[in-house]
């Protein structure tokens, strides 16, 4: 039977960690939100600029989110060692993470740049692709600073500090708005760059975010001391392998999930530019709500990893259930807002009546999958915290590639439901992922309790 008093302290601790992450995650998506909003207003009644940013950002996002997933593997590893007082091992993880993630950022930039010719083979309008490529290139150059930002961010989350990333993200996003104003519209003597200017603003803002995060780490003696345990002998393929074994399955899960959303976005472009723009507006608003969910999931990983390191499985179960309560409450609220404001939200981005009408329909369908999306994300956070990550990838493969995309295509094109059918595919995929991951968590927690006894 539910008692608020049982979970009151759990809510407090989870929210204490989650709220700074909320601002950080909102800041990450606010970059995309700002780009879309300012480019959409720049285009006015013409959907082309917004469609170009939508397409370029979607293609970039696939490998971007996969890279971030690998970096997220550091948090539970550092969290476990931190609770156990093993600072040297934590320092070795950071040292090898900086090298590994930095090189990964460079490699991903090279791969994404080499993929530019493929953009013309995704059945998008040629004028959309032409305008998308300059924007896409700017995002590609931002990969190395993003990965260095996440190396320090994930380490600090592991030791329970979620505020540093919040400060860095707030400053970077303020800078991004300023850069967008200058480069999109051509103020202060700079040329009017349109969509490409939004990409340049994002690149510069991410460099600033990286610099602030590294500067914060160096300025605090409690964190700077970890540099004292760095050494040439500390570089180790074994440590990098440890990071990859934890981050690899997380990365694949995030890749499979994001590819379902990106794949749906590409299929939206098979209709027309108006539908592509409407999808981008809907996904931007949906991502804003999802960032709250991701923040609760990140806080869950921290709490659960600390409980796991201390082998306190009673506290672990309470912390996990409290996160489920929080995310269900938030997603119920988000669903109500999506439905009640479905005719107002699109007008913030565009004045095109057709885009507004399609977006209004999609927002209702986006509201339907909010609860399932929240449950599956917190479940992933729990599995990361107990370092049971190998199962995540096959669940994601079944849910997103065998259910989400095929069902969406069947409903959208074969049965003629159009954009609404594509969005209904999300409900199938996310619900399946939530159910399968909850069943896995129950099995894993029982196993941990039995092993302790």
C-alpha cells in the first residue's frame, strides 16, 4: 500500500539530484529549441528553413546520441567506486575517459562529415537538403567539444555533483541565443546566414560549455586532486574497455531508440515540407518534456549506483520506485499540456496554417506515449545503476526496430493514416520497452537480494 511518508525522503533525494540535471537537460534541448524557434521565425510563412534545420539536426542526432550513450557509462562506474572510497580507480576512469571520449568525438565528426553525400539519397526535397548541409556541417564540428564536456559531466554526476553541468549549460545557452541573433539575421556587421547561422551559434556555444566545465573542475580543489592521480602508466586499454563495456550497450539502446524517432522524421519528409516542419515542432516540444524524464533517469542512475556500491538493496528499491512515481506524475502533466495547448504551441514556431494544423494533430498523439516513455527511461536508469546493461540493447532492438518503425510504416503508409500513423508506432515501441525492462529489473533485484543473503 502506498504511503507518502515512506517515499518522502526518497523524493527529496531524487529531486535534489534531478533538478540541476533538469536545467542541464533542458539546456541541451533548448539549443535545438532555440535553433528551431529562431529559424522558424526567420522563415515566416516559408517552411523551408525550419525543414532544413529539422532534417540536418535529425541526421546528426543519430551518431550524436550514440556517442553520448557511450559517455554515460562512466557515471555508474564512478558512482560505485566513489561510495566505496576508491578515489584512485575513479581518477583512472576519468583519465581514460577524457582520452577515449575525445578521440571518439573526432572519429564521429569524420564519419558524419563523410556521410554528407548520403543526405541526397534519403528521399527529401532537394532544396531542403541543400539548405540543411551547411547547418549539419556546423553541428559535425561540435562533436569533439561535446564529448569532452560529457567526460567531465558524467564523472561529476558519478560523485553526486549535478550542479556544475547546470551552470555550464545555462551560460552556453545564453551565448547560443546571442550567436543565433547575430548569425541568423546578420547583425553587428555579420552576413545573414539563416539556417547555417544557427549551426554556427550552436558550435560556438558548445565550445563555451566545454571550457566552463573544465574550468569548474580545475577550480575546485576537491576535484582538481583527481588530476594528481593521473600518470602515463594510468592510460590503460583495460580501463577503456571497462568504460566501453558499460557504455556500449547504453549507446546501442540510445541509438536504436533515437533511430526510431529519426527514421520516423525521415519518413515524414516523404509527405511534404509542411509535414516535416510539423514533425520537427512536435518533436522539439516532446523533447523538452523528455528532458525532464532524462533528468529523473540520470538521478536514478546516481542514487541506484550509490546504493548498489553500498550493497543497500532495500534503499535501492525505494529510490527506484520513487523515481517511477515522479516520472509518471510529470508525464501525466505533460500529456495534459500537449492536448490543451495543441492549437497554441505551433504558432510559436510558424505562421503557416497547414503546418499548424498538422502539428496540432501530432501533439495529441505525442501525449499518448508520454507515460510509456517515462517508464522505459527510468527503467534504463535503474539498469545502468545496477550495471545490468547488456539486456538493454536486445530489448531496444525488439521494441524500436521490430515494433516501432514497422508498425508506424504499416499504419502511416500501408493503411493510409499518414503522419498520425507514424506517430502511433511510438506507442507500440515505447510500451513494449517499458514492459520488458520492468520485468528485467524485477528479476535482477531479486537476484541481487538472493546473492546478498
